[in-house]
């Protein structure tokens, strides 16, 4: 009997939980104290779990981002282990660890150049997971989209921007493809493996926004030069333009046999709109 525990049931965690429950798995997990839920476990630095939470757990997914002190899920597991029933752990990281590669392709062997902030903390968290002795598998994710969380909603809400910065390409991934990639790794455990989970077609963010507007039959937001974006966008939004790289997903396909359901943003956004229409 396979039992999955998910640290942090956010967008990806909920999709994976739905997928595995449909296959007959037992799935439990955590949410933050600030989240209004009445099921599963509350977990953060102020709300530690009892060791019994992972009793008989065979698989673990950790999707809680590290903070300045480290990775709370890893710290908790190392404190209360060993875990005799545990066969597989997946850590959901980010392609932000690669930093800026000047628009070149990056593979899992590429240099990790992130220097500060959230991505630098991810590098440290990855290293600690990989050195933990646990059966860890690392998944580096780019921008994630899916139902209710895509360029379609951004255009409709007026929150979308079309920043024109030629050559600034980004990868992205549909949340269903994240869940399928993680599940494929569960079926083929290889502790210590690292996988880029990105689609086949890095693209200009402005092209994604324009295509979403086209699907919705509305005018796209006006173009912004990079200079105009400095005042129009928040520091958080601008930070996503700091790095330039294209993320290679060859290992995901060759080693795990994954076929992406949504290999590019056009397929993904079109499918999301079709789902809305029933």
C-alpha cells in the first residue's frame, strides 16, 4: 500500500494529491496555519508535526520553500528519522537556481549561478537534501500554470504586462505535467537524480500574454519597453527578468519516459480555455 505525504499542499501538491488518490493511494499532507483548512496537518516553524504524522509513509514530496533558517521539512525529517517504510522523496525546487546564462540552454549539469535571495536559498536547500542520506529526487520547476492560474486570468484581471525585452526567453510548465513527472519518478526511483521539468518551447513572456488575449478575443495589453517596466512593475515582478536561460528537459523524457501533455504554452492555454467552456 503506497502512502504519500506532501509537505505544503499548494498548487502542485493539490494536483499531485488528486492524481495519486485517483490511483488508490493514501495521501495526506500539511498546510500553513494561516490557511483556512480543517483537514490534514498544520506545519510551519511554530507548528511542528508529531513523528506519528509520517507513520508508515512510503513516499514524501517537499514543496515548502526554504526560509532564511533553512528548509523546515528537511530539518524535521532529519530530527525525527529514520523512516524505515520510506522508499522515495521528491523535492520541488526551481530553475531559478541556474541564475543567468545569457540565453543559453541549461541542463541538470549546468552551473548554478543564483547569487542571492530565494534562488540562492534553493541551492543550499537542494544541497542539504542531496547530502541527507534520504532517497531524494530533485525537480527543478520554471513558472507553473494551470486551471485558474495562467495568462488567461492575468489578461482578464488586467494584471498582465507585455514587457518587450528581445531574447529574454522563459520556460514554463503546466501543473498536470509537474504531477505526471513526479509520479513517473516514483515509478522509477533513482535517489540523487535531478530533473528539469519544463516544457519544450522557451518563449517570450510577451508572446504568451498576446496569445492569451487572442484566445479570449480581447486586445492585448500595451507593450512596455524595458525602461518603462522599471517603473510600471513591482520589484518582485522585475526580479523574474533578471535571469535569461532556456531549460533543457531531455533527461526528463529519456530517463523517466515522460511525454508532456502540454509541450508549449499554446497547447496549454488552448486546453485551459476549452476546459472552461466544458
